[in-house]
C-alpha cells in the first residue's frame, strides 16, 4: 500500500505540473499573438510618423521580432494540440525569448522617441506568463532585473530622472510579478488539492483500487467512447469463494490482507491503460475493459483466476480447495445509445452467480463454463 500511495502522489505531482505547463503554454500563445500584433501596429505607426528618418536597422529589428513572436504563437498552438510532452520546454523557451526581446526593443524605442511604452509592455508580458517552480521565480526576477539594468544604463545619458523612471518601473514590475506568481501557484495548488480529494473519494481505502463510485464515473466516459468508436466493452465480475468462512477461521485482519493480495493479483493481470480494476463490495472485484473480443476477455478472466490460485492463500474451509479461490462471471457487449453500463454490470454479476452454481472456482461467459482445479491449484482448462 505504501508503494501505491507513493505512486499516486507522484502521479498527482506530475499531473499538477503538466496542467500548469498547459496553462502557461496557453498564456504564452495568447501573449505571442498579442505582442506580434502590437509590434506590427507599432512598426506602421513609427513608419507613418517618422518615415524619412526611421533607420533601416530599427525597421528590420521590429520585423524580425514580430516574425519571431508570430512564429512562436503558431508553434505553441501546434504543441498544445499535438505534442503536450513539450509543454514545459516550449513555454520556458518562449518566456526567455520574450524577455530577451525586451532589451533591444525597449532601448531602441527609448533612444528614438524617449518613450517607455515598449519597456512597460514587455515587462508586463513577463509578469503575465507564470512560472512552474519557486526556483524559477528567482530566474524571472534576475532576467527582469537585467532588462531594467540595461535600459537604465542606456537612459543614463538623458539624466538621473530617466534612470529613476526605468528603475522604479522595473521594481514595481518585479514586485507585481512575484506577487502574481505566488497567487497563481497557490490558486492552482488549491485547485489541484481539491481535485485530489475528489479522486480520493473514488478510491477504495483498503486496496487502493477504484471503488464502485469511481467505477461508475469511469464507465460513463468509457461507454460514450465505445459508442462513438463502435468498440466492444467487456466486464469481469470476481467474487472470493467462502470468504465469510475465511474470516471466521483467520480473522478479519488477515482477511483484509488477503483482499489486498487478491487486489494486487487482479491489477497485475489487467495492466492496460484502458483497464479499470475496482473493488465493488466486501470480497467482490470488477474489471472493466474496452476494445477486446470475447475470447480475449475469457483469457483475461482465466489469467486472473490462475494468478489468484498461484498466491497459494490457504483456505480454512475446504469447500472447494485448500487454497482461496474465486468465482468469475464475464460479459461483453457493443455499447449503443439504447444500452447502458448497468446492463453489462448485471450480466457479469449474473454470470458470476452461475459460476457459483457450477461448483465455484471457474469462469462463466455466455452460459459456458471455463476452468477447473488440478492438484489443488487453478489452471486454465476450458470446459
């Protein structure tokens, strides 16, 4: 269970960072579009007012930076849609490029017109794009301080007042950025914690598997997918044989440990990302699969029965075997809009009770019995 909890925490952390990266990349894309349009407008305004004395280097710089910003927007859009594994790298690269662009554009604009507008806008852009880790906040402050310092040095020839203006604006921007980053991270952390609590409400506390509520939520999503893709949904209902007798013999504490072992064996068999393993009752488990044919579903059920038999858990009640056994019901269907997951669930449950009626420790699917015991251990022998 300790390993399961560590895996869950690691998964939650990765999910939190991925969602932050996605939000950051979206913000970066919006910002890239805005800045590219702003630079285009700024270029044409400068050209219209100062056409005769507008240096070629200044025009070239604005056009190059406009092109970079626009290309960044297109690239970020593509990454969001197709290559989400590059989200973190993409937004960080864009963040650094944007701050790097702040230096020449701000200096050139101030040199030519004495305006601080570009400097203020680009520092504001740096504040708008958030960072992931607290260590990155320090990097952000350093980059903004570098921009402020370079602009201040260039403005020194126009007197102390110009330097003070750049420094004051830079400090205010850094303070606003720091505050904004902390607020943003705290908000997302709170949202992630609430999401984690919601997910935990769908987890069985004993085994770490999905509980019945979580199964129903997952099944609703999977069912709609199967309807759209015309793929088959399969269900395997597993019930431990004579478990009350087991508890009476070994006690409930040992019974809980046995349920954990059985849950682990089932989860090890149903390892696909699309497989959902749930504990739906005291000693009842359920496996929901998609995109499998009947033969493969029965094969998975036999594999589960064999894995549980190989645990070699001694059964105090010798009703079927000296080892703990399970009765399994399997059912499959092609979901359609007129059918429901409840029907599939009930079909697998009914099949499980047929397995009980056929001597337990076997699998029933479509009325056919699969599997028998051999030498006290479960083996996959078709009926």
